[in-house]
């Protein structure tokens, strides 16, 4: 089959892209792909692959999806790369010209449905011009939209975010919020639990147990999200007098003096984004997206009134007060910060468990961590007879860990170093392995050809041929399986990088918003999220190790299990000491 201008196969790659700003405007990948599928079907093109770049700006040519497109084009057999609009591919005319030329070498046409279409000089020129104009426009648009958002805020209109706060939804014109009562009930429950003095971890677990989705529809709640909700003034309704003091004059006129309103703050922060590409020593591309958040001064904030969420203000206030009062839950007993496998015995590898002394006359108890395995199975099973007083070891560990978290740059360096190590561990051998299996695949194909020739020349019988081909098929399956395994190893690194980015973002937030407010449960949760382990060595030293990975670990399943590679959130070579604390333990 031939392409539209008479050359090349009738095959197409569909390419769609949204930047983070596009997502705000509701320009979706699915809509683009839908349009492209329709076009390809009408024109009789076979779709080879649908490739999406989500959250990538057109200002850079180096994007994971577009790189995949270019790799496929280079491999050959692609008649056309199709995008909905020229600016989905690039806004830079130089980039566009480069891609057009590059693709032409492989017999591939790059087509946007809004292109002027033909290969005439006029068409080329228009295409170039269009891209050039949009490059200059881009900067103006960015500035215009920032100014526009601020003006909207000053008029009291809700400024579009990706997601409305929990319990709210946007009106279709995105200018205002409305309350969604059944979702607001979830928000109210969060405030009630916090007002009862529940730790964020408790609230998180309760929500997840009951299958309550976040505002973004996720099933997992982070402590950071809960903290943000509790602080968000959209849930703290105010009467008209309270509002008069903070609203811009223009926004007051539209309000009903009989009603109460929440407040959405606009312009507290400004986010700057950048994206870069680097080549690692392995020749693999590394995409980095950095962002920097700038806190803006109070006088630049703009208050936007939103409908009353009808959560009683005293509940909201109580929830916030409770959060800021450090207190230990009286009803649930002591919270063992290092339980659940956080503290492990360096003598035998089992989890350390907590033990309390009998209460003194004044009701106080002494609490210790000790090797659970030794306590249960006898002194001969583990050389570590140390006891660690909770009131010493818990604050020391938290001081070290929170000190690390308060320095997000250092944390980021640690994360990057860890990823580097993982990559290095995979680098040398897999490349060799990869080459080996690829060579094997080629060899198999050559042998297949040879056997077929032999049979054609009557040198071997048909049944001999069948047997030989069957053996070759087995070999090929093995090679394919091994190649697949190598590909998955690369994927696992990509996954790790994604998780690391999310983790870094979350802790950058939490370091700012007050690690000092963490309850013992929050602390325990942080250790688990970070994969922090306190290893209690028989010589009395306590060594902290940490991997940075937000894994889903369950405390009961790891309790008193020996350390095994499979139970680690990451492989053990990624677990390296972050630092060592040396409390002289009290020995038996
Ligand atoms: Zn032990």
C-alpha cells in the first residue's frame, strides 16, 4: 500500500502531547488520539503505535515519546507520523525543519492535521512561518496567562487548577467552585477525625480502609495531602465581616451578606519549571524535570471567596489546634516509633520488638526495644542481648532522620546517588548480555536459512528439518525471554526515578511545613515510607540505613521475619548507611 503522495508504506504513528498547562486547559491526550485514530481509519492507514508525551513542553525536542517516535522512524517502515496540530510536535521552526528533513531520509512524512498540507514550497514556507510565530507567541502567552489569572483572582473568580479541592467541583466555565455534598462528607470526616486528635496516619488508614478516593481519584492518601486539606482555608467558612478584611474590593459586591464563604488563596507560590536531557556513561538518555517553588509575600496573595462547605468552623478550628498540639494518644497506648521492622537486630536480622516494665507506683513504665528472636527462642539464638531505652533511642533516631529531611537538597543528592548506583550495577553486564542475546537471535535466523537451503538441496529430510527448526524455536524463545528481562530491568530504573521524584517533592513540602509537628505515629510512618532501618549491632552501635522508596509495606508481615533481599523495598546494595548513631545501650 502506498501513502498519500504515492511513496512510502501506508503505516502511521499517532503522536499526542500535552504540557502541564494544556492539562489545566483540558486539552487531553485521549481527545487528540481519538481524532488521529479517526483520521487514520478514514485514510486507510495502519496504526503502528500510539505515542503520548504527557506533561512535556513543546519547547524541547527531547521528550520520551518523541524520542520513541524518532527511534521507530529510524528503524524504518513508518510511512507517516501524525499529530493533531503542528504545535503538538514542536513550536520551534528550526526543530520542525530538522524533524522534517530527518524523517524524509527514512521515507517518513511528518504531518499535523492543521498543516497546510502539501510539499509545495508555499506549504513549506507557511509551515515554517507558523512555527516561528508561535515561538515568539509562547513567551507572550505565558505572561498573558499569568496576568490573566491574577486579574481573574482579583475579580473573585476561581483560578483554574488541575483539580478542585476535595468536596468541590468546578462550574463548567471554571470560574467558580460548587460543593459536591457526598464528596464534602469525606472532607468533613477528615476534619472530625483530626479534631478528635487522630494522627494523620490514623486518618489515612481509615480513608484507605473505606475506599475513599482523593480529590484526584487516587486510592492512596499521603500525609502531605491530608495536611494540606486541614490547612486549606476553603474549608474554614467566614462571615461577611471577616471577609471584608481580606477580600479585594471588587470581589465583595457579588457576595450575599447573609451567607458564609470559604477562602481560596491565589498567588501564595509561584512554580518555575525546567527540563533537561543528559547522556549517562551508558549512552542512555536521562530526562530530568526540575521545578523550583518560590513563596510569595503575603501582600501578593489574593483571597477568592468560595461557597460555604458547611463544615462547622469550630470543627475546622479544633482540627487545626489538635494538629498543632503535640500529644500522645492516651487511649491507644504507647506508639512504638521503631516497631514493625524499622529497628532490626544486627545479630540475627530479626525485627526488634518493644517491651514495657511493670508500672511504677506513679504509673510510669520503662520501655525498651530488644531482639524479639532472642527473647522468644533463647540466648543461644542471637548474640545481641542489648536493651535500648525508648526515651533515648527514639529521639536520637528522629533527630538524625528529620535533620536529613529538613535538608531536601541533601536528600535529593542521596536519591540521585542511589539511582546512579543502581544504574551502574545494571550497566556493564546487561549491555554485554544484551549483545550476546541479540547476536544469538541473528545466528538463529542464519541457521534457519541454512537448514532451509539444506532441505531444498536434499541434504536433509523434511522431518530432520522440522526437528532442527523446533530446536531453533526453543533457542529463540530463550533469547527473547532474556532480552525481555533486560528491558524490564531498565524499566524498573525508570520506575524508581519516578518514585524518587514524587518522594522528593513530598518531602520538600513536608520539610517546609513542619516536621516538628509530627506525632509519634507520623514519625513511624515516615520511617516506613523512607525505608529507614535502625540496625542494632551486638557491639551496641545503632546504624541507620535508608533507601528512598515509597513502598507499600505492611508492618505485621515483616514483624519478626529475618531480613531477606525479597522483603527489602530495594535490593540490599542500595541500602547503605546514611549515618551512625552510637548510644551506649543498657545491657542486661
Ligand atoms: Zn537478634
